[in-house]
């Protein structure tokens, strides 16, 4: 197992490198003068010359990349000319809220999705299955930003049970209970779509696995149906489900942009949206890079979880 | 004076094994390890062996689907790998293949007519009317009703599908047909039908067969010459009458001893 | 290489009617899909007709009329913050969203499919290069890459569309490559090559038609997704720019008015939801219609046991069991049918069979003869749906198994009667160590502790000659050879010293040399332990090697039974005679095999009378009339043929 972790970690390096190249390229492909784009319309020619030199934009592209990466490795993502502070500081302050929101949503989506998926498969074509199938259909068809608004309208405004936005109360907030109360609605919103996808997948995987020959073998041994379903079938279904949980992590991290916007959640997503409208390019670059890196690491974890349950993957 | 149509000389085929990032590179897998054969025109050579012995790899090299890693492989004195690279069509006018899985070797989205017409057009440049005429002849040759030509593969049984596969090989008018386990997916009664059909076609058309199988009894009924393969090598080769009566190699004896007979003491 | 796929628990070939309804017709038969189709067509009709509908201009503000609630006269859905008619904006906005979604999905699928096809067909470094690139794109959280692209290109509907298209290309590329790879490796692709077709022709004529259903399914699901995502970007203010508005843009504008005028935001959201539901329903319907895996029988959940009609109904007309009630197994008049679509397959249609303690009984037959279904019916292991026991009794020491409670049946399974299945590759659980797969059965039936059960499991592995059993008990199935896996299968069957072992083609997937060893082992061990054996095979040679008595099955019935040597040497039923003549015999090169003309009957349309009559050289008109019984031709030798004693 340690060897495996080491090998997988090594495989992450080229992926991270590729991610950094793409982020770098996207930003350097900005039409027109990047320095002007960074500084906005009101920049003076001196400012622009300054920034051009500072960013090494007068250098050839590969050199620019090497310089950028070496700064990156020192934790330097440049300065935001709008916020007047280092990009890294701004991102670090907002990373935790985003990860908290996405993590909570992913856990809710996975637990709920798998559970409901199993119920739907086991009770196929009975009323629980039908109910779940219809909810799933609505779930995958709902825009999360709209769902968020409806939840705010209902639970925040009409019933006034939960706060309508933010991460904590302005005064005297910040305790775990307070944050949890603020987290509930946005996390639910975010989990709804990802969870629906997982329900559907789990249901399909369970039905598929229950037809396999080894399930018949398990039944032929006289094992009880619950053992057949949870030990023999579910474990095999999980092999197909785990990679999709990884994929959903990506959707949750991306979807956080909407949910953070709707719920005024102080995360990277909301920061990115405003950075894009203010053309704060370096902030966008840094934010995308850091979240992508987090996603790569989450995928590493799902990869490892996958090989933990499937010996065939461990061997290869 | 024998007339050799296909010759293999020390043919080797290696498959690279998965490379590890670290550690020594594992040696390549030698699926076929120095096979030499000479096949007479108009005869059937049976190649027998268990799974993984390299017989299917050898078959795929003979029709140019795989390239040998080393050694020479010739048909009518011309190099098969070279033909496969530079003049595929001329190669496939000489050698064709019938596959193991009858249904899997027919494109599910093509009618039988389209399947049979493909080699007629591509290899012999026939026009539509000539194609239709020839398709009808081919169907007749393999004892299928001509009006089946506009059906799709899933409408046929395994035995019928295999007849279509044979008809396709015949459409190319190749003299040599490599048959890779052509009857092992079929039930015994259907297997017998296909074996008889193959024997008839050989007599009528003067075909040369390379018949690959794991089943000794099947090979015995159809082959003139038999080669036994094990671990990528031919361990024994002899005329069919001799090899079953008087096996020389230890592995051949083991194979013969393991075969179970339906009626050990029967006489009828 | 040597495994004929003969073991079919379901009818091997489903009969497709010649005039199968078109995909579209089948789509409309699906209730949910037709609902989706209806919903979407309604929206499309309205949206396409937008220019000729009597709508207020969507972009003209009228502050005096701002924020009117729905159902205001002249403004059916009310007005927004600057007094524009919401209904009009909604219809125009939907038009825009739909167009963008469809267009982006088409472009993404076109580019993605081209990449996927190229990678799969070319393979090698082109594949590696393309797929590494795709991996890089997929290393980004979906929406984030789109944001980065919009950030670079600047906000705007066209740019948002480009961004969404780019981030969707990898999904198509990957999916299409996967589907294409499985096709590229098929024999028919090799055959196309051998037919002299050019590469381009092979890709577009052979490969593409087989990948197309997958692309269509992907496309249909992606359109919905794309509409959601472009709406999302517009919602964030990065897509459509005012005064133009798509559905997302309207939602975004309404967000700030959520508490004052909720209808401004909720109505466009509802339309997005309806649009997405319609498209997703159609996508699901298409999947059902186009995906062959779902088409054949549907992914119905298999039940814990085979369904059976009531014992009362099944045993109607059967004589009292008598002595059969004292046997480990007596099958009387068993009928197991499959219902697939409207067809009913009588896979097993009146089978009688009895097995005495310690006896070894064989069933031989071709595929579709019902031999495997007979074996699986005994402990209710025939998949339901579509299988169902509709007639006869299965007696285990007089206890009828098809009507026993599930918990009672589970006590008998693996304890009194155990199975060895055909393909040890697929019948062992790939994720569980083999020691545990044996031990769990011991724990279940003998109530031993975990340690004790594992000790017994290791002992069993030793008795089936697995080398180094203690170590191998920790191995997973994929770490064993085929022969070793089947030894594990035997060990599982022996785990609780059953009285009867049912072995269904246990050596068919094995090489001849391995087959000989495994058969010998199975036979020795079951003799040592005094277990009876029911052995199913298509191979007379194997049956002759292990069985005392044999039943020959054809068309769901036993046509001949008797002592093995007797049946093989003096077969009385014409089918047995002709079948034996089909088998090539080693060492008898001179003897030609003589095929049986015609094909075995499909069990959904069995001919009346003798099922073999249409292929029989001795058939007379009366062979195809009425019921033909299995009669004694000698003591202990039976044949179901009325001409058995005719010259």
C-alpha cells in the first residue's frame, strides 16, 4: 500500500503541471494587451509599462511560464491590482469556506445518494423506487442557483428558521453551531444535484451487480439476502460509484460558484465571479489554479479509496 | 512434388508487458516463439493447443492483422507483413480468416448483403449487379437461402452466422483460409454441419485451410497435417494419421490422454 | 479460447420480429419519454412562433408598470423591475437558451466524438497524446474551467457558449473513445480490414454506426446540462448581457428582488426546470431504446429466489410421490418458463428426474435444451424476472423446495445441496478473498467462529489440492489460474458436506488437461464424502467419465435416460443417436461426422408432439400429434419416442 500511494502521488505531478500550463495559457491567450486587461481601462501608459515588466510580459511565453511557476512554488501568485493585496492571501482566506461548503455538500450527496440508490434498487418498481426516481429527475433538472433562491425564500424568509446568507452572524457568531446553521441551506442546495446523479448511478450499479454470476453463487451458498446485497453486491457496485464521487467533487467545487453567490458565502467562487467582472485576471488565475489543485488531490483520494476496495486495481 | 503456398520461418511475436515507472522493465511476453511451418496447397493443417499457447496470435499474423516481431512469413513467396503494409488488398485476395465468435465477427448494423458485398467491391471492384449475383451464389455455396441476404446478423443462429462468416471469406476468392476455432462456439450438431460444409468447399474449390482449434477430435476429422503448439512453440508436427496413433512428444501424449471419449469401449 | 458459451440461463437468442418498430416508435411507447417529448415540443412550438405571437416587445421598459404581479391584465406573468413584460421576455429568453444549449451540445459532441474516434481507431501515441490532453482538461472542476475561459475572453453570451462547449468536449471524447475501443477490438472490425475496406470507410461505415447510439444518448443528456450551465453563467452576469436576456439572465436580474417580487426570479427558474425535465426524459427514453444492454430483458432486479406458482396448482395431476419422497432429490413434471416481452419460453417443460444417495446423474444436451435451467430451478436460482416455475414439484426428502419459505430454502442452499458453476472467472466474487468466500458459507451453516471457519476453509483448499493453502486463502480470485479457481468453486460446494452437489458445466471453461484433473478431483471428493452428484454438460465424453446414469434433454424435455454405458452404446432415441454421430471421435479418423439437418427449436414455439420430429429421419405424421411419453424401452432405460420399437 505505501508503494501504491507513492506511485499515485508521482502520477499527480504531471497532472498538476498540465493544470498549471492550461491555467497559464488561458490567461495569456487574452486578446489584446494583458497588462491593460489587468489594469483596466483607466491605466496610464506608465502603469502598463510597469506591469508589463513586472509580469515579464516582454519575455517569450515559455520563459514567462517558468518564471510564473517558480513564483508559484514560492507561494507567490502576484498581486491583485483591484484589492491591493497579494493574491495568495486573498485565496487562503477564502479557501476554507469553499472547502467546508463543498465538503459538506459532497458528504451529504454521497451518503444520501448511495442510500437512496440502494433503496431504489432493492425496491425496484415499488413506490419507494418510483418516488426516488421522480425526485432524481427533478434533482438533475433543477438549476442550483434557483433552488437556492427557493430555499432562501421558504426557510429563510417565510419560515425564518435559518439565516438567508453569509457564513456566520455579524455579531457574536462564528461558533460551530452558528456556522452549521449557515451551512445547512447552501450545502443542501449544492448536494441536491450531485446527490441525484449518485442516486441514479447507485441504483443502476446495484441492479447490474445483482445480476452477476457471483451474486448467484452467494445465494447458492445460502447466505441471507441482506448479506448478499450489502456484502457481495454493494461492495462491487462501489467500484463503479467511487470514481463518480470524484467526478461529483468537481461539480460541487464548480457549483459552489453559484451557491456562494446566492448565499453570500465568503468563498473562492464568489471571489472569482467578482474578479471576472472587475477583470482582476491574476486573482482569477490564482483562484482557478488553487481550486483545481484541490480537486486533483480529491481525485487522488478517490483513486486510493478505489484501490483499497478493489484488489485488481492494486495489482495493476 | 509438393507445392508450398504458405511458409513460416522462425516467426516470433512479442507483446510488451506493462511498464512500471520504476524497477526493471519486465521482459516482453513471447506469444509466438520461433514457429516454422510449410503449408501445402489444397491441404488442411490443424494447429492444436490450449489457451494461451499462441495459436491465435499465429493466425492473426498469417492474415496480416498482426506483424511478426521477427522471422519470415510468406504467401506464394511474398512477404505477408510487407504485403499487409503496402498492398493490403492483394494480400487479402490470397488469404482470409474465419473467426471464433460467429456473431461477434459480423457487424450488427449491416445486412448480410452489405457484409458479403464489401470484399466483392473492395477487393474485386465488382459493380452492384455483379455483387448481387455473386452474393446469391455465395449464399447458395454455404447452403443459406438467398432471401436471407437482407437480414441482419442478430436474426441468425450461431451456425448460420458462421456460414455467413465463411461466405465472406469465400467472397474474397482467397486460396488460403485461416480458421480460428471456427466451430468451438457451436453446439455439436451444428458443429458437425459446419465441418462437413468446410470439407465440401475444400474439395470443390481447392482451398487451403489453416484450422486452429483446442479440440483434438475436431482437428483429427478435418486435418491432413497436425501441428501441436505449447508455450508459443510447435512441439510436434506430423501427418494426422500418425500423430494421433503414435504421439512422439510428451505434451502431445498428455493432450491425448486428457481427452475424454464419449464411448471408450464402443464399437458401433 | 476454449470456452464455448453454452451455458445460458436465459434463452440464448431472443427472437426479434422482422418488422421491429423504429426507434422513434419505440420511444413514443415509453410513457415518460412521450411526456418529455410532448413537454419539449410544446415549448419548442411556442418559442419558434415567438416572432408571430402577439407579445409585448421584450426589451421595452415601462417604469410606470414595474413589478406588476402575475395575472395583471395585459401582463399575464406580470412585469419586471423596469416594467418589461415577463411573459414576452420569458419566451424570447427560452428561445435563446434553447438555441444556445442545442448548438453548444452539437458542436461539443462533434469535436469530442471526432477526438474519441481518432484516439480509439489510431491507438498508439496519437491516443496517448489526445487522452493526456483530455485528462488535463478533466482535472479541472467542470465549471471552473468555463469561468477561466470566460475570464479570458470576457463576459458575453457567445463567449459563455464557447466556454461551455470546450469544457464539454472531454466528456464526449472520453465516452466515445471508450465505446469505440470496445468496437475496434471486435472481430468484425478485423473482418472489415480483411474485406479490403479503407481506413476511412472502416471508421465511417463500420465503427461510427455502432458508436452512434452512444453519441445520441450523450447528446440528449448534454443539451439539458448545457442549458443549465449557460443559464448559470448568465445568472452570474457572465453570459447574455443586458438588455438581451436568456433564462439565466432573467433569474440573475430577479435575484435582488427575491423578497419584494419573488415571481421575477421564480418563473424563469421554473421554465428552465421544465425544459431540463423534458430533455432528460427524452434522454432516458432514448437510452432505453438505443442501449442494447437495457433492451434485452431490462435491468430488472433479480429476486432472492425464483418465483413459483402455488404448489396446489403445480402438483395438479401428479401421482403421490411414494418412494421418491425418500430421495435426496426427486424432480417431478418440472416446468420453468421465461416471459420476455410477449413471448413465453418453455425452457423446461415437464422434466422428471430422481437421484439416489451417492449416485452420480448426468444431464446432457445442446444449448437451449433446458439442462441448466433444470439445475438452477432446484434451489430457486433461476433469475426472476423473467423466470418462473409454473409446474411440477422439486422434492428433497419429500420436502417441496419451490414452496418452502425463503429462510428454509436458504438453510438448504449450500448446506444440503450445493452448486459448482460453469465459469469460475465470473462466479467468484472478485473483491473477496477466496478463504473468506469459503469460510462465510461455513459460518452461515455450521455457526462456527470466524477463526474456526477459516481453519476449515484452509483445510478444504488443501483437499482440493491448492498448493500452499494457508497463504492462498488470502488470495483474490484474479490471482489464481482458471483451474485453481474452479478448485475453489469445488471447495465452496464441499464446505458443509452436502448430500447433493449440482455441477453445471464445471469444466467447460477449462483447458483439456486441466479439465481432466478437475473432473477427477470432483469425482474422488464427492465419493469420499458420499455426496450424490447432478452433473450438467454438453459433452458426452465428460458425462461418460463421471456419471452412472444420464438424461438426454432436447427442447426442454428429457428424451432419453438410462445408465451411461447403455445410452451411449445403444442409444434408442433418434436424437441421441444422431447427436452421437455428430461427435468427432478421437482415434477414428476414417469416420465421418454426420450432422443433424436443421436447427434446435426455439422454446417459445415448440412444435406439438415430439420436438425433434421436424429434424428426425424417422419421423412419421403421428410424431407431431399429441403428448409423447417417456417410456421404458428396457429395465431402467427410457426413451420419449413412439417409433422406438419400429424397425
